[in-house]
C-alpha cells in the first residue's frame, strides 16, 4: 500500500513537472475576465470562472491550458497578494456585512467582519472604511475572500469625503498636529543680527499663511546685486527629539490639497510664530549672497538674524505692477527692490539657460471651492515674472546651501536627480540612436555632457521626443550625500528655504547652525530617513492628484452631459487608448480605442513607440495637440472619458 502511494505521488509530481506554467500579475477587465501578464511581456487569457479565485494585482503561478491556437491559464498558487490594506464602501444587505474595494479594476463584493474595537452600529451602508484582506481562496485552508474593517473613514453623506478618503488611502494624517500652545524660543547660543530696520518683503499667494521666505535686494556699485534671503526658523522653537519634532519627522511634509492643508508642524508654529508676517519680528536663518551682473553666483554668507517683513505682497499684484498694469503699487523702497529683483531674475535665468538648465514653464491650475467643497471654478495661473523672481531666488539660495553643507560638513539632506538611471541609460541611448541622435553613454550619465544634450533636444521642440524620453528618466531622491541634480543642471542641490513645510529643510537648518556655532556635526542622516522623505513626498503628490481627479469629475460632469469640446494634448498612450490633458483646466481624460473608430480592429496602438494608427495611417502620437469631446464623468472611479472631436 505504501509503495502504491509512493508511485502515485511520483506520478503526480511528474505530471506537475511537465505541465506548462506561467507566473505573472492578474489584470482584471470590466467584463469579468482577465489576463495574466508575465514579466517578459507575455499575456494569457484568464476565463471568468478562474477570475473568481483571484483579484486584480495578484501575483500568481498558473497552469497553462492549450486549446488549438488559443491559450488560457488557471491560477493555482498565490505568490503575492495584490490587495492588502484598502479603502472600501460598506455594503449591508439583509444583515450581512460586506465591502466593495474602491478600485477601478476590482468590483468584487467581499464578505467582511468589523474589528473588535469598532462599534458596528456606527457603520452604515455606503460608508467609507479602511479594510484588510485576511483570507484568499488561493491560500492554504482559506475557502474564499474575507476582509476585516479596521477604521471608519467617513460617513456616506460627509462633504469632506474626497479629502478624507484620499488621505486614508495613502495612510496620510487627516488633521494638523496638536502639540500644545507653549512655544518659547530656545537659547541656541547663536548671535542673531538685528535686520528689523531693513525693508524685507514677502511675495506669496494672497491666501498663504505659512510664509517661509523674505527677501531684501540691492544693486551693487560694481555691478550685479546683493540679495539677503531670510528663512523662517522653526528649529528656534522645536528642539530635536521634541514630540513636535518627531511628529514632523514622521509627516516629512505639509500636505497641500485643493481646499485643505494638513501641516507638518502645529498650526500655531506654521501659520503664526514662525510665519514671516508683515510688521512682526521673527527669528530667521539667513543668507546674503552676491549675484554678478552675468547672473553667476558670487560669495555668500549664512548667519542667524531677526527680521521684520515690511510688506506682504501677492504674485499677481507684483507682476501687474512690473508689467505696467493695474492700480496697485508698492511703497517706494520696496518698489525699487522689486525692480532690482526683476533684473536679477532675468540675468540669473539667462545664466542658468547657458550654464545649467531651466524647466519649461507650465501653468498651475487652481480650484476655487465653496465651504461645502464644491468646485466653483478652475483657474489657470501662468508662471509670471513675480513667480519666477521667487523661484530664481530660492534656487540660488538652495545652491548656496548645497555648497555650504558639502564644504563644511560633507553631508545633509540633498535633492539628487539623475536624468537616467544606470539600468535605463543603455535603452535610452538605443532609443536616441533610432531617432538619428547618436550620443555616447557619458551624455546620459555625466552632468556636463547631459546639459549639452538637453539643450540640443530642447532646440528641436519635439513634443513626441520629449514625452518618449521621459519613459527612461529617473526620479528625484533625497540623499544624505551630495549628488548632481540633472533636472536643474546643478552639481548639488539642498533645500533649506521651506522648513515650515519640509522636514529635510529643518535638518539642514540644524546642520548650518552647528557650523555657525563651531560645533561638531552629528552623523549623517540615515538611509531610513532619506527613503522616508522620498516616499512621503511621492505619497503627497499622489494624494494631491487623487483629490484633484475627484474634484475634476464633479466639476466637469455637466460638460460631459453636454458633450462639450476641449483643446487637449496627448500625455500617455497605452494598449487600451490614450490619456489626454485638457488645456483649459488641467484635467486628464482617457480616450479608449473603441471611441477612436467604430471598428476596433482598425485601431493599431504601439504603446512602446507612443503612436496610434487608424486604418493604416498614423493619426496620433505622444505630445500631439487635438480636440476632444467629453463623453463621461464617472464619480465611482474618479475618471473622465473622452473621444476625438470630428
């Protein structure tokens, strides 16, 4: 008997070993079937019965079944669960509790239980919750999907649902920190220079409350300018290791969402004691830097100071005045400085265009909301001269900070951006060669050579080329060690100009103060901290995008009902269609292939090349302008659907 069992087990193992299998990630479709996509680009059909055993995003091992020329797979083993912690809506039916994940590709109704610490009576049908998947059919001893509700996020009728749900989705804090009301300034052993008589000024949006930076600018007799940058000093109030410091370290950044900010520091500090309000003496960390007539940086000096802003200015007022428009005018002493700062900015911009790199201007889209969170309007704000004045001043000050930290300490919190990650440089080189742009590897990995290449590419003004090249490019990371910032074309870049809203800037403030006091610097920031800063910045940006998507759908629902037409540009192309940006308001919409032509078989999409052919002729490519008709606004998925205009 034992021998028979052994033979049977051996036969089963042989069958298993000879049965073709594939490993990949499940991609669900709206029609109930799906595909298994492997790492090497293969795609296998998953029929509806098999899809009941998996969820979108699951990494599985599956058995391959062949029926003539057709292949399908049956998931057999779960390698990695695609759904762990998730946002969902509660579904209560005849006393049975379930949740529906808030995910565009997951429509499953999952049985649920409520965490012991929650009161089930407080959770009703349609409420928003945080849940976890605790059972999966492909796990041993699990017979089906089952989830647990861990947290109530918002009631179904809460007007703050877009904000609360989005913050919960990315595990970001819902409220500003509360750390008491007693905030005395500490004696740090620093000598603060009294600059309260100097006519410093701030330029921000009219509604800004957390004002980080104030400026003072004067022309020099020998040519060029001397600019003093005074930055709010929260580390004068918050000692390292204090509860507010530890909380700021965890949050890493202030989260800016349309209609709501969640501050990194307690509001009493962020919006009051540290903010550089007009006519209020404030402790600052300052830097005076010389800028030569050609826009290059000269000598600089960091020091502690007490500063009083003499004017709270707004971007649009300053821009209008410098452009000779409107009725607003500054006090004469500040007005002379604004003219000097404009001239400095033009010189500095020209220098960076020739010796570094300058980002192309893109408009900002600003939401006007009522008290209930309804979108009244979406305004386009161009990058005008006043915006550029502050931007250039901060870039110059941060370049000085990077140089200061590198020279005196050797470490800090640096923004490091490599245009092409080493593993993608070869692919980028091959792509450029295919466009008859032959470059050596060094042009993609060494800053001086890259700047030359970037200027050459920009001179072509080819939107398709720019968009395609982005697929190979890297992201900005926070690093304890100095490194190049390819996007700015600078050998090193370290921010210290936003310590109210960035924890990395607080770290750099403390390091600068150590040097000013002649103290030994601490050990460099841990990799854990720099990775956390990088990750939190990514989550903040995703949260901002998600709230905007929700608000865009609400705002543009009437336009979709009216089938309104918009000017747009193609920003992404994938196998299912193309994603476009509406130029009037910044919203993104998806144009599915079936809406490009009534016969889907006549639409050929090359997502790798970013091109779409219709009836054998190229019709669309990345970066192209086009006109689209908005056809749907889907609140359940926060997505807009459009079709090409006739």
